[in-house]
């Protein structure tokens, strides 16, 4: 590396991330908030499952994503994220929920609005800047590591959520028929693949991480900085729309920021690693749905199941 090159190396970015994440955890502890789960989140998602991804994709040779104007595209995406976080998560979602009664109609409206905010508008922005969308949308089904990663990580994530979340007990309390579960579980998975998987993985991994990687000339830097931004982007929604029943909610905005960084950024490290090693948006989407489907299934059954 040229002596005039001031870019951080991989260990520099790692140290910067750990300093930021550690500071968030310390702040949570000092303010009396829950600070032990972030340790689990980092250990399981940020370290354990991310290392498992590296093992499963050992023979993968991910193709590069060419970004012609890194500074311009990164700046535009970061500006969009600011509008998205405060305008969409902080205001529009609340307005939509207030305008429509809870139920199926509201759920469909939320899904459509999320797809527009996370996928359609960022795609239009990239096209307006002259970027190509096709490299971001490739499935890479035929590349080494796709099916192995999907099957192994999918089973691990579903098993983990079955153990650590109350989802199975909540489903049992609803006493659904097996015939209902037979159609509701697959549809809930598809729903979460669209509402949570496609929306967040397209915006934060396919769009943001590729631009950061080109700007920083570092996949590690893009992954870790993108993970922190992923956490911070959830701050307005949690702070302005949350309530005491929601994990991480607080009237102290700094505490909410610390929670989003400490708890959510390790999950983003996992999916950032999957994206970096496979360049498969589909794989990220499916595994993201595997994380969310069990916790979402009780509510899905309540809204869409027979009454």
C-alpha cells in the first residue's frame, strides 16, 4: 500500500466497529437498560454465524459489482437513507397505521409502501445516476455455496429462533388446525421474504454495501459501516413509533441509538457477510425470512387465519 494511502485496513475497520459497538453496550449498561442481549447478538450473529458463512462459502468466488461513480452514488444513497429513516420509518408508517384500521387491509398497504420505499425508489435513484441494477438482482443459484449456505444456515436460523423466541408457545396458544398451518406457514414465509427480506436486503446490502465497498475500496469496511448504518436507520421508527412494550424503546434518544447499534448491527454483519461472499440477493432474502418467519407467524395467523 502506498504510504500516502490513508484508508483503513480490515483490522482498522474491525477495531472501529468494536469501539462503536462496545461504546453502545457500555452506554446501555450505564443507563440501566438491557445490555446482555447485545452480547448474545454479536456472539451468535456477528461472529458465530458469520464465521459459519465463511466456511460454507469457502469455495465461492463472488463476482464484483462495478460502481462507476462511488462518491456520487454513495452520497445519494446516504441522503436517501436519511429521508427514508425519518420520513418513512419515523412519519409515514405512523400516518399509514393511523389512517387504516388494523387488519388485512393495513398489512397489504404496509407491504406495498415498504416495497416502494426500500426497492422501487432506490432502484429509480440508481438508474437516474446511471448505475446498472442487473448485477444486484442476480440469484446465483448455480454458484458454489448457494444451496449449502441456504440449507445449513436456514436450518440453524429456524432452530435458533424456535429455541430463543416465544413463537412456538404463542402459536400453540392460538390452537390452529394443522390444515391452517399447512398453508399459513409457507405464506408467512413468503410474506416475510417480501416485507422484511427483499426490502431490507435490497436497500442495505445490494445497494448500500456495494456503494460503500466501492467508495472505501474495502469489503470489510463496507460491511461493518453498513451494519452500523443499518442499526441507526431503525432509530426513528423505534423512537417515534415505539412504546414501552417494544424492546429497545426509550424516551432517551441516545439509549435508543445505542440499542439499535448494539443489538441490530450484528445481524447486519451476518447478512452483509452472506452478500459479500455470494452476491446473491435471493439468498439474503430467503435467510432473512428464516429469521423473521417464526416470530411473525402468530400475528400472521391472527390476521389471516380463520376466525
